[in-house]
C-alpha cells in the first residue's frame, strides 16, 4: 500500500506541472497577441482622431457655405479665428461654431465676408450709363486694298472643284486660298 500511495502523488504532481506549463504557455501567447495589438490600437485611435477632425471641418465648411461664404480664404481665416477663440476660452465651454459666426457678422474686420441682407445698399447706388452702341461701317471692305471674298463665292468655288476633282478638291482649294493670300 505504501507503494501505491507514493506513486499517486508523483503522478498528480506531474499532471499539475503539465497543467501549469500549459497555462503559462497560453498566458505567454496572450501577452504576445496583446503586444501585437497595441500598435493597431494606436492606429485606430489616431484614425478616430483624424475622422473627428475631418468631420468637424466638413460641418464647418457646410455651415460657412450655407451662410454664403464660398471663398476658401475666408473660410480658412474664419476657422483659424474660431480655433484662436477656443484656445482663449481654455477650460470654459467654447461657443458653438454657428454661434461664434453670428458674433462675427457685426465685426468690422470679419463682417465683410458675410453677405449682407440689405439689398437697399445696392439699389441706392446709381446704375452706370450704358455706352452708346457703335454704328457698323457702311462697307465691311472700307479701308482695305482687297475686298473680302463673299462666303458664298468660296463655297461655290469649292463645290465646283469638288465636282471636277473629287477627293483632291480640299487640297486644291487650300492652294487657291494661299495664292490669294487669305491663308498662310
């Protein structure tokens, strides 16, 4: 009996050691996987930050365009001013972008980019007088040495060449126009 009692604890001890080794091996594998996931988690958080930035900018662009501010330069300046306002506020609650733009409408510097709601200012200015229309010259050929050929005569000449020479009519017409000095 003493042999059986001594053999059983050694077998149990061996099984316990094997189980501890298996658990230790699994723990090491999990640590390795977690270490491999850390860069991915950093990438995900960086991408989430980038997405938030892009979404905010897009919303601001939509709001500015809705107000009639389509100049990219004006949009950029107004966004920078808003960021400066947020930096000045510090820990306090920053104003919403739309509310901040409402305060800028009355500003002397930044108010020029906002379209005015008063069309009376445009109507108050007198309209400039329209220039008198020019009279066409009595003759389109006045002051030239050679009269301009009538378009119908060129068309008729080309038709006659086409009837006589077929495919070569275009080349021959071009040569005739070069001789007359109309084409170089």
